[in-house]
C-alpha cells in the first residue's frame, strides 16, 4: 500500500470508507443543508414558478379591476360583458408589461420601440451586482442579509469621491468606483470578522448593520460638504468626469455599468469555478467540518467571502449614483439588497443564472411604470408577483422534501420488514 500524501485524507489509490448519506448530512450545519437544496432546485421548477406567478398577478388584476367588478353585478343577465371585461384586464396585464419591458410595438420609431428593453437592462445592473454578492455568500454557506447596507455604504463612498475629487476623465470614474468597492468591502468585512473570530451569527449582524448604514447615510445627507447649502436629503451632483458614459446616446439611460456588471459575473464565475479560493469556498459551503479536516482555513474563507460579497454590493451602489441618478438620497439603495436575495435564489447562485434573473426583475421594474400609465395597474403588483415567485418555489421545495422523507421512511420500513422475515 502506498504512503499517504501530505494533506490527503487517505493513502493514494485507496478510497476512504464512505459514511451513509444520512450520517454525512448530520455533520453539516442546517444553513448549509438549506443552501444545498437551493442549489438543487431544477430550472423547470423555477420557470414554472415564474410563469405561474405572472398568471396569478394577472388574475389579481382581474379581480380588482373596476370594469370587472361592475359587470359582475349583472353577470347572470349579460355574462358576455363580464367575460369581455375580464379578458381585457387579463390581457392588458401582459400586453402592458411586454410593451414596458421588452418592445413597445405601438411606437413610431425603432429607437422608441427598443427603449423598453434598454431600460430593462439599465434597471437590471444593481440587481445583477447585488445578486452576485448574495450568490457568492450563498456558495460559502453564508446568509449575507446585509447587502442592502453594503450597497448603501458603497453608494455613499462613491458619491463623496465623485463630488470632491478633481481628477481627469476616466481616472475620476475609476477612483470613485474603487472607493465604492472599498466601502462595501469594509462593511462586509465587519460581519465577516465577527463570524470568523467571535462566532457571531452573520444574519443578525448584517441585519443590524443595515440599520446602521441607513442611519449613516441619513446623517451624511445633512452635512453641508455633501448636500450643499439650503439642501437636505439629497447630495450634490457628482462631477461629469465621474459619470458612467452612456452606451447608446443621451436618449437611452444604459451606460457602462451594464458591461461592468457582466464583467463582474465573469469574475465571479472564474472565482468560484477556476480559482483555488473558489474550491475552498465551495468546500466550506458544502461541509465545513470536512473542509477543516482537509486543511482548509474555514475562518479565512468566511472572512474573505463576506469581504468579496460586500465589495460586489458596493459596486452595485455605483449604478445609480454614478449612472442613472448622479446623486445620493435616502432612497437610492431602494430595495435592491433584499431583491438581490430573490435574484440569487432564482439564479441558483450561479453567475449566469443571476444575470438572467436580474434582467427578469429589471424587466418587471421597467414594465411596472407602463402598466400603471397605460392600463391603470398599480406598480405594487410587481412586488406581489416577485413574492409569489419565492412562495411557489418554497412550496415546491417543501413538497419535494416531504416526498423524499416519506420515500426514505418506506424504504426503511421495507428493509426492516424484510430483515424480520429473514430471521
């Protein structure tokens, strides 16, 4: 038998004894087991949940439509009126969403026709970057609920650099982006350090840091050096040299940040799938105890993962302040950090899936304004649709879990019965 290699778990050429899968799972923390199930969600289940949630959203619109409610009052006398009003409301939901998010087929020019899709890509940028931040932490078995705060701090740092630094075009933008990344990385490193060396729960710490970040931004937006004289709650405009350049002219809001988001997705793919640290990160996420046995410093992995996650969130904060809005307010971060959790869930915490899910959510946000203006549909229906997607996926996973549990119980019972008959 050959000698064991340094750092290996068994002598070369000899497979270590395998524990039963049920016993292996007992050594894996609950959070890691939950995330493992998230990664195993089938693409068909996700697509079905998206399609069904859109149908449910349309049905809700039909129920609360005034014409439908009016015609329901004399349904038995003239059912055709009720059916016609219901169909108009139902189809109006999808047609207005399509015209606001994909192509406006009623437009007079090609530029106006494709503008909805360009707006979809524009709105997807912070969702993609924030979703990547959540996805990286998920792959390490961590629940980074603090992306919202990390994004806000990154936006704050990027705004300050964009206003007060006076640098040449190109260099000014680069420095502002780096400042935002560093701000998010520091804010992500705080729970990383507490989790690694103190054992603090990252969910609780990151939620608390979200509140601190919100109050920090609100405080800074009262300081004269940031908001200027006679202004409160809104920062000065960042310098033109610190702005992301537009990609399709002044009439379209899509800027360089979209290409930066795609580049970040490529980086995350390389980090997770091709780098040594990515292997350690995935190993720690799958089974921390086994990773420690293999010589991996799980503490360092946790800390660096949350730093990288925070850096991506800080980069997401540059999309509005250095791109679409050019200034910082209390509402700049919006709900990007919390929506990013759903984006990472739908994307199965993979870079490509996260990009596609971010574009989907960007389309829902872009289509919401058209739905309200043309069809009178409240924008809140988009948030309802997003919530229904998560609920449907969670319900499908619950059903799958109990089916698997019953299957295991039946096999165990059958094996025990067979063993008793043999005796």
